[in-house]
C-alpha cells in the first residue's frame, strides 16, 4: 500500500500492491460484486463493496492474476502501436488539417507548416525530443488564437474567466475552477478544427452558471453556441 485518500465519507479509494501488481482500489457502499479492470496507461482498477477483508481482496486478485497480466500486455502493445514515431511522412494534424511530417536536421530547433507539410527542425533528436519540439509548436499555435477565441466566447456568454491556461490532458478537453474563475484547455485541441476549442471554452464558461452536466447546462451551452453539438462530435473521432 502506498497512499490512502478518502474522496468522500462513503467511497474508499487507495493504491495497493498485491503480488507485484499495482492496483487502484475503489470501494463503494451498495456495490454487490468485486470487479477488476485493466485500463490503458493507468493502474488496474479493483472495485467492490466496502467492508471486505484484505485477504478476500488478495485472493480475488490472485485468482485472476494470469488473465490480468495477459490483458495488460495486449493493451500496452496496442497503445505503443498507436504512438507516433515522428518520422518522415507520418501524418499529423493542426486545426483539423492533415500534414505530412518532414523532419530535418538543423542547428536551430522549431516547426512550421507549409502547404501539406509539417517541417520539424531538430538537432539529431530521438522520438521524445522530436515530440517535444512538436508539442512546443502546438502550444505556440494555440496561444496565437486562444485569447481572441476566449474574448469572443466571453462576449457571447457575458461571462468572464480570470485566467485561461493550456494543459496537456489525457482524459478531458477542458476543466475549470469555478471559485477562481480559471479555465484549462487541452493542448491536443490544436489538432481539431477551431470550433472545437471554441466549444470547450463555451462549455467551461457555462459552468460558471451551472455546475452539473444537466438539462439546464446543455440548454445554456446550445443557446450560446448553436454548433456546439457538431463541434463536440468532431472531438469524438
Ligand atoms: Zn463540464
């Protein structure tokens, strides 16, 4: 066991290790059975009802150990397969358009697009190094339009954010802190058409009026931006 945190008084969440397997444990009152779930890029999730002994949990995990390892390995393989290599000719996106990567050795590092090519200048960098150059480029590209788009969204909604930051996120397109009126947008939005970033800004601003994802919330969002659903659908591709 590494650390333990209680999210609310009802749900118990903690990390634990059983026979070399790293797990996230989530115990909820009312849940009937134990479940194990292998997740990409995350620890295996063990969920179940509150009040079970450590021994019960351990035995359950051990009886599924072989399958878990097999699934984890298969998942990791497919994940690596999807990862970019940053080699010549590879397809990359910027604002919904497709470009072919053109890496070039150069003294000064940087990237830009011209016609259907994305030129990536690098000093003999490996995969991670090239990725970093591209991410820096993406960040600059997003910065170019973010403030104008935010202003437009603020004028449309009549709501104001104190701050808007760009962040690389894995599971969400945007998030907000209502109390501090702060918004975060996912750096990867730079790959999609501009209306997608705009729809995320509208979404997060609307949370200043309505916290939940309920009928009222979506009514507000659609009222602010009639193409909201269309933009969000593009993000699901
Ligand atoms: Zn939301």
